[in-house]
């Protein structure tokens, strides 16, 4: 599961790494100029547990904001009722978008730029 964390201006990356290690997480991406960090935790968590972790992170003075990255894979029991999609897997109709990875060309197409932090 992933979180998007915005650090207070002037907060050193090392301080964010320490905060993230307290939740057994790692930084997997960031935009340094805006102090935004993408945090990943490997353990499976319930929605309640994710909310608790987000609140724990927000309680730190070095953290400006935290949101749960809901675009991660989640399992649920649902039956599609849309006839356009019920007979076909998403990946067969839209193979580029179904890989779970945003390709650079897709980001440019949508006018977004994502920069990677040095790891």
C-alpha cells in the first residue's frame, strides 16, 4: 500500500526517511521541489489501519499532509453490471493502461511531469 506525504518546507529528506521507517515504510518516489514523497509499506492493512497510519504520520510536525494512495491494487467482490465491460477483461481492450504502470508517453499525453528522487 502507498501513501502520498507532503513534508513541511525545509524538511530534510533524512528526517522524512526516519519518520517513514517508524511505520516500516520506504520512500519509493518523490518530487523534491514540492516536498512530496511516495511511501510504500509492504504489509497488508485494513482501511482502518491505513487511516491510523495516515493520522500517525500527520501528527509529526515535519509533515504537512498525508493521503492514502488508493490506486494500489485492492481485492473486492463485485460483479460488473456494465455490458460493455462484463464480457471482456480491461487488459484486453486497453493493454497500455492495464499494466499498473504509467508510461512516460501517457503522462505527457495528460500534461503531467513526474520526476524521480535519487534513491
